[in-house]
């Protein structure tokens, strides 16, 4: 269900809620259990209401993120760095007298 041109998020969310309520009532009338219908309805409403927010976040990240600079920074920070082995681990693992 798409948000209409000029429609506020709150009005659209109310439309989603009414639509999903109708969908749930149909499923219950078909003989599905109330618990399973409510669980499905809550997931569907959550997914629909979060979709425009995720879309906007994705747009802002994509437009400002420099992939090449990110790769270079990752290589510098993580691929070239090797953490020192802890003294207590090295001593116990390789001490053949114990």
C-alpha cells in the first residue's frame, strides 16, 4: 500500500491499520486462529510502516557513502593489523613440560 501524494505519514499509517484490520477479519472468517492472524497482522503492519523510513535512511547513506574510501579505511584498520597473542595463552599452549 503506497503512500498517496501529499498524504501525511500519520494518515497513511491509519489507512494501513484499517486495511490490515480488514485483512485480519477475512482470515479469521476463513477459519484461521486468532493468535496466528494477530501475529501475521502485527508483522505486516510493522513492515509496512518501517518501509518508508528504511527507504529514506538507505537513500541518505547511499548518497553520502564513499565505497572506495570505506574499503581503504577497512584495509588500513583491520587487514594490516594483527593483535598480539596474550602471554598466558602462548606460554601454556606451547610449554611441553606441563
